[in-house]
C-alpha cells in the first residue's frame, strides 16, 4: 500500500522554483532513494513532505490522509520523522538530551523510555556515553545520534537527508548496514543521497531530480545500468 504519495508537488523560494511537479510514492516497507546533484531540490522535497516549506502546487498524502496543509507537528505525530542534512546535533547537550529532543511530541513517558532502550541497544557507543556532551562524538557517531533522535519519534517513514555526507568509508558502510536493518524491521525509508552507488544498492525504487524536476525513476538495477545515470552520477562515461 502507498504510505507516502507525493503528487505534482511544486515549491518556490521567492522567484526560484525549487521543485516543479514532483511525484513519487513510498510503499509500506520500502526504501526509496532520491538522487541528484547539489541544488537539485532533494532537501526541499524532504522539507515539503515534513511541512517545513509550503507547497505552491500539488499535494502530499500520508497513510491515506491529505497532509498538504497540515502543520509539521501533526505530520510527525502521524509517523514522519527527519534526520536532517548536516545532522543538526546540539553539541552543548548530552547524547541522551539530544535523543529526548526527538521524542518531545510524545506524551507516554514509559513508551519513550522503551524507545530509548531500543536505540541504546542498537548503538552501544551512544549508550556508554549517554551522559556525555554530544561534542565528544565523531562525525559518524553524530550521524548515528541524528538517526537515533529521528527514531525517537517512532516513525513509520524515516526521511534521511544525505546521511553519508562527510563520513569515513567505514562509517558509510555501517550507515548503509543500519539503513538495511531498520528497513528489515519494517520501517519505510526515503533516502536522499549523493552516494549514488550505495543508495541504489539498498533501495527498492529510485528517483533522480535535476533542477527540481524528476528526470528518471524506476528500479535501482535499471537506473544503475542507464548510461545517462552512470555518466552523471556514477563517474562513468
Ligand atoms: P544540496 O544537496 O546542496 O542540499 P538539494 O538537492 O538538497 O541540494 P535544495 O537545497 O533543495 O537542493 O535546493 C534547491 C534549490 O532551491 C536550489 O536552487 C537552492 O539554491 C534553492 N534554495 C534552497 N533553499 C532556499 C532558500 N531558503 N531560499 C532560497 N532558495 C533556496
């Protein structure tokens, strides 16, 4: 079933058209990746899905409900959560305080603690240092914390904005293993990436944006074999 349906979505920043009639679908249990160069509109797409920037045209449906005009907090309560580009960790807060920020919408304290235990079980590095400042974490660990924080909202669809950016090859490897594991547990993921090869390796479906428009979409294997994509995003040609 379609969990997220983006249809003909357009977003404008003043006179700049950031998205022009973009459509894509994420079904339950799927990883969908959105690829494209800097400035293609990938972050804007995630922000519009979350309601952080308004749609000028088109719409967003989540779990059967039209959320196009709904506020961000309602979208999060319905099961959308974002790990933003650049991680946005608060380095003057502890690891645990950063995690709790991801749960500030939730009222059930016992459920929040269960969630935190599950996150600590998944990330022993974070558990060991839970009361230390987030500034003590490496870039890779901060990315795990950003994902952990997003998971604290108990999402049904996790939005990841360029999670591999700036990570060492080892952490990139770990990150993609984590994405697979989270998805194997039933979580749907919308993954914005510039690491085209890795993203196509985990995704069930891929969409390529250029200058705010969808220029290619389909099965990752078919896209990976497409000479236009290979030349532009996989360094071939
Ligand atoms: P990146 O990987 O660099 O973040 P992106 O694919 O995520 O790129 P967006 O950040 O969504 O692209 O930007 C899409 C377009 O919108 C670009 O032309 C960008 O300059 C413009 N843009 C983004 N944010 C704003 C803003 N707040 N005000 C004006 N223009 C913006």
